[in-house]
DNA sequence: ACTTGAAAGTGACGTTACGTCATTTTGTAT
DNA sequence: ATACAAAATGACGTAACGTCACTTTCAAGT
């Protein structure tokens, strides 16, 4: 016969919990002292360990009581359905994870210190859930859809998407400066590099996308993160400056050779 | 100004919940009629949608209240830690999934209709958690450890492990019959086929494993599903019969050729 | 036998985010 | 004015205990 504290120590279940299990009739101590102290047997201990295990895999105490009290319980069925439940829960958490990453990436771009950004992002996230795929599928052909998959999505967690997001965030933070500054030009060069790496053969696609980006309403329908017009304008200016630099330097090179 | 029922319809949040949010001060209707009916503004609606979103990604109402009432809340930090929490939860569920698959596969082998099997499996599962890897690593060398990874584990969900488990279960169900019967022999043949497919070059390893299997205590330490001695004996008999058939037929073939 | 401090007992309230009555008031259409 | 829908309030219930307060029992030392 084992005292309640010893049971608690062995199973790491609190004394309070043991008394609670007694109270709800899940595990009654098999005997008591004259004074009313609970005394547990080895069998009680075993049963408790089973309870502990079943609780660990997500069953409620009520379920566990039903299981253990019914000698012809169909374990196969209930465990299969429990597995299904666990799998569903995992999917739910996975989609929460996506939302969170989307928000965090959004915050990275926006600067992350103002409440307005949050509001915008939450609103965006909310409506994204309702939007369907159809619009996107009407807009592009198959080859383009393939390229589409490479686009940085706000929920992306791959280093590729993350770099796009980081670059965009940096552009935003330098918007008050000069588009010809070396910082901005370096960012632009990196973006062009990436664009060529990721979408080598999709020039037409890129142009179409760029046009779309300029229309906020279209962008939203596509589930793209909306880039403000000022940012796009700033990027275009910086882009043109970059191109003109390239031409200048190639002329120089041509002169020398 | 919007009536409570309209808000409920638009957000799919129940009227009761709206009143509750009012009660705890999370979202107070911005005005009321003379009679005390709640009237919500467009801003209230927006705030409610934010609440809904934040609740959806797992925050408690208390947390949400803190967030929304503090204008300089650090969203970045709290969302990162929330992401960490979500990732941990996913791991927890993943390990629950493993336990469940282990149990279900165990039930498949045992026949799944007796409570004793469950008790045994739960006990096994419990002690597996405590057991460490060291014993296994002392027992086999590197090449063998590679093969080890191919062994059917009870928590396996790949078709390969599942077939092993299924075959074992079938053997168990035919144990009262004749080891020379065609059913049993077909199962044995399939097992030998699989054994050759999976462990082509590991004869010594297979033998060592087979010996281990005969020692229940060693098996348990390795985290292998313990196969009862009677089952192993039955399998050995069937195996010998199978071998002798093979020899007979090869003699016949030899005679003809 | 008596004392005493630790351990055990019981009972009650708190927690989360509402659901579900029951009862009373208010709003609105006729 | 009346009738009926919709809203309000209040109270209790849920799951699985934690925490406090107060009382009783156990086991050991004197």
C-alpha cells in the first residue's frame, strides 16, 4: 500500500490531481486508513500510468474513464479517430504558422513599429482567406503559373522569399534619400540579379507583373502584398538611374577596348 | 450605427460573445439606445475583426486586450514568440501522432480486440520514452546502424513498415493452424522476399537481430516490438518447412534439367 | 501518554471563453 | 395600444485542475 505522496513522486502527478481523480471517480484509492488517508495499490499505480498515457495523447478524462471502465472497448476505432483529430489539429497549426509568418514578413517590410501597419496587414490577411484562386488562374497561362510559384509570397519562409522581403524593406527605409545613392543602387543591383536568377526566361511575365503591381486593386485580388505607388515610383527611378550607369560604363569600356 | 445582430451576422461571432466582450471590456459598443441596446460603429467592427484575427492565431482575449490597448505595443516580439509557441505545439502534436501510430500498429499485430494488448502496449510506450539510444549504439556497428534505420518500427507510417506489421499480424492469427499450410507459407515467402529486398547484403545483421528477438529483455531495451517466443518458434518452423520445399523443388528441377 | 510538526483531508473560489437557459425590457409594426 | 421579435441581464455549467484556508491524522520523539 502506497501513500499518496509516494504515488505523486513516482508519477509526477500532483497530490491535488490525485484527489481530483478520486473525486470524479476516475481513480479511487483501493483502500483507506481509519483516519481516511488514501492508500494506493500497485494496480492503482498501473491504472494511473495508463491514465497518464492516454491523457498525454490528448484524450479527456471523461473519455479515459469510459475507455477504462468498458472491458470490451473498441480501441482501434477510437485511436484511429483520435489520430484523425491530431492530424487536423496539426493542419490548423500549420495554417496559423503561415499567417504568422506572413505578418512577420509584412512587419519586416513596413518597419514593424507602427500600429497602422498591423491594421493593414490584418485586414489583408483576413480578406486573403476569402479570396479564391480563380482570378489568378484566369490571368496567366501555364508557364507563367510555374514562374508564379517562384514569386516571393509574404508567407514565405524560404531564404529566397526572405531576401526579396528584406530588399523591399530596405528600399522603403531609404525612400527619403537619393535614388542615385550607392546604398539604393546596390539594393537595386541585387534585385536585378535576383530577378535574372529566378526568372531568367520570363521577361514578358515580369513586365505583366510590374504593371499589375502598379494597380493596387489588381494586386490585392492576386493576393500579392500591395506595394505603395510611391515605393514603385521610387524603384522605377532608381532602376532607370541604374540602367543609365550601366550604359555609361559600357561606353567607357567600349572606348578603351 | 449597427445593431448587435447585424454585427453578429457579418463577423459570424455570436451575440452572446459580443456581450461577453463588452462585459470584460475588450470591445465596448461605442453607443447605446436609451433603452440600453448596444450600437456598434464601423470602427468597432474593424476592431472586432482584428480581435477575431488575433484570436485565430492563438492569442488569449487577455493578450489581445493588452495588445490593442497599448499604442506602442511591440508586435514584432510578441508575434515571434507566438510563432515559437506554435512551432512547439506542432512538435508536441507530431510526437503524439507517433505514439498513436505506434499503438495502432501494435493493435494491428495483436488483433486489437483485447484489453491486455492495450495494457502491454501502453507500458511499452511509456518505458520507451525513458530509454536512451546508447544501448543500441553499443550493440551494432555503423553499417548495421544504417540497416537498422530500415527496420520496421512500430511507429512507422511508411508502406514498408506497415507491410511488415501486417505480415506479422497475419502470422499471429494463423498460429493455431498448420505452419505448412499454403496461407502461412505464402506469408513466409513474402517475408523472405521483403527481407532480401530490404537487407540484401546484411545476412550477419539479420541473424544477430533474429537472436536478439528471441530475448525479450534485449528486444525491449532496443525499443523493438517484442515478438512472443511462441510466434518466433512458429515462424522458425514455417521457415524451415519453406526451405525444405525450396530444396525439394530445386532437386526436382535439377532432375529434369 | 503526550506533544508536535509534517502530511493528509475537505471545502470553496478562481481560471478560459463562452453556451444555454430563464426572465425581463425594449423596439417596432400594425 | 398591442403583439411579437429582438435585446438585455443574471445565473449556472463546462475541464482540469491551482491555490488558499482550515481541520484532522500520522508517526516520531520525549
